[in-house]
C-alpha cells in the first residue's frame, strides 16, 4: 500500500489569489491495483492516470484533475446530505 499526502491549492498566479488563500490536504492511496482519493473523511475510487496526475499537479484550476476530484467529493457529500434530510 502506498499513501501520498498532497497539499491541494489554487494555482499560483493564475487565479488572482495567493496560494495560501485556499488550500487543504488530501491523500491518494494505491492499494494493489486500486487507487483512491481521500479528502476529509470522504474517499472515491480513481484511475491510475488520475492517481499520477493529481500527485504531479495538485492545483485547482479549470480542467485540472485536482478540481475534478474535489468536485466529485463535494457532490458525493451533498448527495449524502440530501438523502438524510
């Protein structure tokens, strides 16, 4: 099993914000031939390509893998909240 801690943040210079304005830590996990992305206490299964891409480019900007995975996590959390109401 391989676990990589990532500092996810806005892409410096592209957003008009400082890198420290929006950042958090997430993890990518490789377990045998399965790959996961963990943000807060929510995880999703990802592809090997997403695993590699988010490690090498942990920035949030249009069409980035980090933004895509972050959005999937947000939607997953919102759908869970909706079902509980």
